[in-house]
């Protein structure tokens, strides 16, 4: 072996390659002149894309001097936020993006989003004050900056397969709404009975898989449970409320009211007709046909009362966009009262002026006016958003791992204590 | 172990043969059943997939699962992406690793042992380890969401070392006389490689070609990191993205797409399996 | 891995005139250049960067990068997720290595005979190798579900199956099984080829001497296929430490961190938690583990591989 003699040469060669590799880095393009805008979004639904494209084309036609084209790029990664952050980290920054609410504070805090308050305020006819304060709050910082328009502000509701319940000989759930009997306990009793009589799934919790723990813990509000304190600094997974809630949840799984978790697989779809209850949002009604009769009801109450929840998504301009100004201009157009009404076709709007049966009936023609009133309009003003935290991505996997034993029937108290031990240092920052 | 060859034990050997078949049939189940189940379930209506007790054959045959394969995603284009990437990777891997394997086996040149040791060592650096610098370099070159990383990495990256090794082993045992005769006739060394050694290396070509094709076709981690838009997806990534808008998996569609991905290659394999297996058997990995 | 075959060639060295030896030298360099440079640019250099990155705190979302010395490592060794991840990787790798080699050699021995239908079985055992890893994983996901095919079959036998992928005692072994059945056909073929090069007379002679098939397997067959065991062992180990797709598609690292193998932990840390520096430290550890296990197998060969590879 003459290896040693050449080792020096090999190392030198390596160094040269390293330099040449990094020299390949591309330069920035300039930001002046009309822009080609790119917007990243979660949905690849044709209807959504067509509507957005229509609004985009109209804007380009009016403002050709500022914007020459607008491209809508779906990021279809099931883990949307991982896909988006990977894209941003890669320096391939879209000008606008949909941001799910769970990541809102984190994105606002780390300065990724551009403050669009002034643009929105100064746009004629935009009427920023029309936006529900509760909906806007997650997207604001202490100084009142506005980092997104919460274009979808959609309450979680209880879908019910009436045919399946009738087949299983269960009582009429609809008539329970508004009575003290409309509780999770009643619903899960019915779910468990339906499951044991028909083999169908009892109650589906939204997009429930082990990595989506925030969707599951959000229901804990009705048990007085929250994952952490209001200021985000203290872990509250081990609070009595959360333990009660998770113990209850475990019991529902063991008696078949809620399906067991299966690895990374999703549960049966409500649309398949084999699910008695499903917690989902308004937009899901779009996937339901007439093959069975269903209703859309507000969430039931828990031991600590009725706690409605909304799921949100915002549209933001990214700070690292090379066309912030043009992108903010388009955002103001996309979400003005006229276009917000168009968007309401798919996404319940956060605007007070649009929150009425007439507008929302367009959004979900399959819902009755009473359902819209009781499960959406009455709900939105008091609803809370899903749990949020400014460094969520840094400890989210630890919570996921910590909760896993709960889903498979393990000791709840040990699990939540373990979670708090693990994430408390991160929460404190 | 060929005890059945012994005539003294013929009676016993019949029993042995039956035992052997039973054993082999039982062993086949975990290899065969998943693929069969995937194939047949793609003809089931969605609600039959978790029917209790589970079934292999559909109770009601339907093409529903396939209907949305092509509308929910640009599946044909994704198929094309996977095929053209795998084709480039296969051809380039064969050519480049044959050249390198031949040189390592037959030509003396400076730093040969250092270079070969370096290559063997590089096998221990998978893309999973180096993904961050590769990710930043790919982005810096503006190649994010293109197929370039999926083409370059398997051809030239550390995963290609096994191919070089296979060719090297093959050419080490390639009779020198053939080459020397040609060289005395005035054929250049390059000519010897391209006109004599390479055409005679069919088993190694088959082995490397199959491995390179499968490697490219199975590439998932890199695709997940580098590809963003559905029209650029490769098949592996596409199969994981059959969700309806509300995030619920479209099971039968997903299984339909999986079947469409698997079945054509399986058919090619069944037709060419003799060459397939023989090529692999002669990789030189048997020592 | 060179000695045996090159020695074989040296025997036939002909006193040859070497036409244009210098031209040959450069041809050799040119022939290996693409692959050698490729391995340096896409393997060695990025790895040096990984080492460098591991000394930094780097949040790619904001682009901030700060030198912090060994802090990532001290954090790593205090992180329970990391130790769980190392354990998951080692258990997974050990499980795959043992199960894969045992099944591959057993199948090869069973198939190494002339009998009707042997080719069909060989085809069946090899077929998962050509099935896309994503399709294979997705399908097993259905089969291993609580009300999936496996539990359905067990119920017919009167056994109550568990929730394979969600139960912390079965999730990792389920992944091992998925990985092994996917790839064992490849090793089986390699072993078949190795077995076919074992001269039949030697085994028959041993049996005439009264050695049981089991004994002659250990004393004759195994030593003769030892080089193949070594090579497939090393390649299978490296491959198992790189596992990603089945983990992401079937368990997402759970339950708990039972299947949170290092490549998956690295991916989540880098691309979900957005901590490139910390993830790079995980990469360095992953490399160190691959290096150690490969070296262990390679240096142990003197003890059991008599015929040098």
C-alpha cells in the first residue's frame, strides 16, 4: 500500500472540490419591475385551484404593471408544514403561503412572515376591522402587526351518519342538541353501541394518527384540559383535566367507541358510510354524496361544559420574498370583502359581515340553514383555536412519542408526567 | 444436503420431498401474499378493504380504485418521470461503473489503491448522513424540485460503489488472453474495453443494471426531500399522496396506484427472471 | 476484498509487450475519474461539511448559523430521544441482519437441489425485491392494521392478534419483518450461487463418513460460503442502518420512540424541527455506528472466513 504517500494529495483535492462546490451558489435576482408571484398552498383540489386562479387572473389583468403572473403551487406533503419549511429553508421561497394555525406563532416569532397591516389598512374598501378579532389574534404580534389573513376560520363540528345510527337502532341524536344530554358521554355511548352492533367505526377524531396529537388534545378543552399554560411557558399535560380527558379517551378506545390507532394509517373515511360520527370541518361536506343521510351538529359538551374549537389557516406574505410589496398587494386583493365572499364557497370567512346564513349556504349547499346557524354562526365568535406554541416544531415529536403509550392503553399519568419532564426545558425557552 | 439422491433412502426421500414442498409453500406466504392482496384489493370497493373477516378476493369487483389514480394526480407523468430517471440511471450506471471496474481490475494507474480504498470507505456514507450539505448545495445550484439530484446521486454517489465492485470482480476473472490477442492486433486499451471486455460482461451488466434500476425505482428519501410539485413526483412519492382534500387516505386508489407501479415490473421480472437471477448470482459478491 | 481473484490472475501473467503503457495509465485515470470524483464530491466532501455543521447551531428557516463547539453533542448525549433512537437503530439492524441471513441461507439450502417447481419457489422468494419499497410498506400497513389481514388470519386460528404497529413490543419487530421479506430474496440468490460452487463430492464424502447433514452443513458448507456471508452481512448491515421509507410510512417513529431509528430522527430534526446543526451531529453518530459495525465484521473475518475474500 502506498496510501500514505498520496494521502496529502487526496486531502488537497477534497479541499479544491469543496470550494468549487460552494462556488456554484446562484445569485439573487433583482426585485424591481413587475413580478411573477408564487403562492404555496396545501390543497391540490381542482375547485380550489380554479377559484384562486380566477382571482389571480383578475388581479393580473388589473395590475399588469406590478404583477405579470401568479402561480399557485400545491405542497401536497401530508406533513404540509415540513414540506413548506423545507422549501423555505432551501431558499426557494414562495411569495405567499398558506400557514396552518398551529405554526402561526412560530412563524410570526421567527420573523418569517411579512407584516401586512399597513397594506391591508390602506387598501380602499378592505375594512380590516371587519375581521373577527379572535380570528386575527393568532396572527398578530405585541405591536399589533398583522402577519396573515385567517382566510379559513372553520369550526369543528360533529358529522352524524343518520342511516347507520338508525340501522343500529340508536336514538335520534339531532333532538339531543341543546339539551343537557348532548354530551360526549352520550355520543360515545351511541358510538360504542353502533360499533358493537354493526362493526362500523364509532367516532372518528379529525385526521387522527399518532403524529397529529394536537387534533386529539384540542377536544380536551371540554374537560378543562390544555397542553400548556396561556403564556406557553408551563407544561400542563400532567394537569388533572388532561389526565381525566386522556383517561376518558382511553376508555372510549377500549370499548370501541373510538377506533384504535394503527401505526401511521388513517381511520376509515366518514364518506365511506362506515363511520357513525366524525369530528370535521364544514369543507368536508364537499366529499359527501347522497349515498347516506347525514347531519352536521355542533360539538357536544364535556364535564367542563361546551368548548367550541375552530381550525384556522392564514395566508401570509413571506419576509424573504423578493416581491413583498407586490405580494402584499395581491393578498389585500385576494382577501377583500368581495373575494372573501367567493372564497367562502370553500372556507368559512373570518369577516363579521359575511358570517350569515345566506353567504354560508353558498359555501355548503348541503347543509340546512339551521345546521349552519347552530354549528357555525353561533360557534365562531366564542370558539378557540387549536393549541399553538412559538417553538412547537422543536418539541412536537416528543409529545407525539410521549402520548403513544396512552393510545395503546398504557398508564396515562406516567405518560403525561414523562412528557412534561421532556418538554418543560424547551417550553421555558 | 442432497440426501434424496441416495437410492437407499428412497422411501424416506419421498417423505422428505413432501415435507420440503409443504415447508416451501408455507414459507412463500409472507413473500407472495402482500403483493397478491395489494393487487386484488385495488379492485375492491373502499369499504371492503377492512372487511371482517379479511378477504383476499373482492366480493364485488370494481374499477373505482383506478378511476381516481389518474385524476387525483398526474399519474402518467409521474410514471414517465420514474421510468426515464430509472432508464438514465441504469444506462449511466452500467457504463460508468463498468469503466471504473475495468480500470480498477486491469489497468495500473497512479493512486489506484488509494482510490479503491476511498470508494469502499465511501459506502459507509449513505445519503441519509450527508443530506443536509447535499440539500443546501442542491438549493444553491437552483436544482430544488428538479430530477437532477435523483439522477446524479445514484449514478455517481456512494451507492454506486457496489456496482463498481461487481464489475471489478467480474473483470478480474475475465481471461487476459482475449485482451492480449486483441492488443497484439493493435487494438487500443479503450478499444479492448468497449469492443471485447464490455460485450462479454453480460452477467455483470445484468446484475448492475437490475440493481441500479431497482435502486432508482425505490428512491424515496431523496425524492421526499427534493421534489415538491406533483408533476415532478416519482411513483414512490406519488403513492403516498393519494389523499382526498380533507386528508383522508383514498385507500383503494392508493392500492390501485401501488398495483400499477408494481405489476408491470413484476411481469418483466417473470419473463426475464432467468437472466435476472443468473446475473445477480454472478455478481462476484459470492466471494 | 481483492486478494483471491487477483492472485488467480497473476498465475497467468504472460511476458507481454505492453503497448503504450503511459497511454494506459491515463486511460485508467479517465475511466475511474467519474466514479471516484463522484464519491468524493457526493460522499466525502459532504461528510466533512456534516462534521463542520455539527459544531454549529443552524436554523435554516431564518438562516442564522452560530458556532457552538461541542454543544450539539453534549445536548445529544443528554437527549433521551437520541438514546432511544440509537437503541432502535441497533435493534433494528441486529434483527434484520440475523433474520435476513438465517432466512436467506435456509431458503438457499432448501432450493439448492433439482426438483420440480424449485424455480417457481425461487421466483416467489425473489419477487418482493422488484416490488417498490413504498408499495410494499403501504401494503404491509394494511395487513398489520388491528383489523387487517394478519389478525384476521390469526383469528381463524383462534389467536387474538395485537395492534402490531402501535404496540411498543411489536412495532420494531414488525418493521424488521417488513424489511427482511422485502430484501431477503436478493441475499438468497447470492447464497444459492455460492452453494452451487461448493463441490458436491466433498459433501457426499462427508456423508459417507457418517456426518449428519446438519454437521456437514456446519463443517463444510458454512466455511465454503463464509466469504458470501461476510459480504452480504456487511451490505445488509449498512442497508438496515439507512432504513427510512418503511419507518416513515408505517410507524412515524412510534409508538414512543420504539421505531425512531437514526435516519428518521435525523430527518425529523432537520426538516421538521429545522435544526440543521443538531441533525448534523446525529448524522456524524450514524456514520460512526455504520463504521464501527462494518469494521467489526470486517476485522472478525480472520476468525471465521478462511478463504480470503
